[in-house]
C-alpha cells in the first residue's frame, strides 16, 4: 500500500520476484498471499497484467489467498488469481476509487499565513488544500475517478464473469464484506487457507517457498514465512502491507486500515 509520503512498490521493483515465482515452480501452480487495504490503481493494474502474462506463458494456475484485507487495490490484484480464497474474517471488496485531502485555508488564515502560488496553466494549482475548493475542480476530479472506477469494474467483470452473483449497484459501490459474504457475492471462490488448499491440490508433501519482494508500501518489504511441508517446491509470493516508518506515513496507513475496522 502506498501513501503520499511513502510511494508503494512499483512494477519495476516487483517484476523480478514475480517472474522468479513463476519460473521456480515445479508444479503448475503459483500461490499469492495478499494483505492490503489499497494502493495505486496504476501499479495494481500493471502488477495484475504481469501476473496474468506469466500465468499464460508458463501455463500455470494462480491461486490467491486473502488474509486480513484484500480491498480496493488489494482486491484489484486479487482478481489476477484464477481462484481466490479468504478467511471467514477477511475483509474483501471495496471496488471503488477514493481521494482524500484536507481544507487548510482557514487554519493558515488564523495563523496569519498568506498563501502565494504562481502557475503557468489555468488548472495547475487545482485542488490546493490551502485554497478554497472550486466546484469545477471537484467535478474534474470526480470525472477522473469515474474513469478509473470503470477500468476497475471492467477487470473484475472480465476475471470473475458468471461467478459474480449480484448486481453492479451492489458490487461496485466501494462497499466491502466478510469472507463468507464475498463468496455469496461471487467475489471469491471459497473459504480456505494457503496451506490447506495446496495440500488438497498437491498432497501432504508439498512445500511452500517464499519469494521475497524488495521495496515498501502496500506490497511490503516484510514478508511472513510460510510453512514448508515436504519436498515438492511450490513458490508462494506473499504480498502484505506494512506501516510506514515515518510518523506521517504511519498515520495515513493507519487511517486506511481503520476503514476496515482493523
């Protein structure tokens, strides 16, 4: 997950680890673990496309496992999976687009601070939090959000297809649900954890091999070790989130997690 003070992991930083996960597998399977309340829609889309490209090239089926949260950009990435699973208490969904800021023009006025902005271009200073809002700037922002939302919706429909069991006005409002409700709506395929599902598919001797990712943000540098169960190697690419190291980033990230009651 990204915040304005701490950019998230990009496709450039993650491409090597993703390709390694697909190349090392001795089985026709790659597992991805996601734990993220959101991130950049562009990077989510680029990572999604890379996973699907490699799945086709290497002829491997992708299984995604949602942990605490797979929402917004986290769910965008989850639909790269051929099958998606979650815990009963997982939070899934939030298929929408959000932009948040502050209005600080009254605060700086009380402090006697004068804002001076010089631009070339009529809209270059749009949405400045130190200046009063303008209706035309808000409408322009909402138009962009609608465009991004449409891309998100289209990807979900392409990937989930007939498995979706609810109308657009229920699925694509930005709402989020627990794991069992997400199954009912067709957003995921079932309730299961990575270890149990992989044992069902490949036997009790399957071994999970974590492929480390470098970088920060919603595809974190900190990966949790997954348990090895035997001798057959199956790469598992873990994509969790982390709190930023600096105070402002930590507050931003904490606010995003808090949206989901976590």
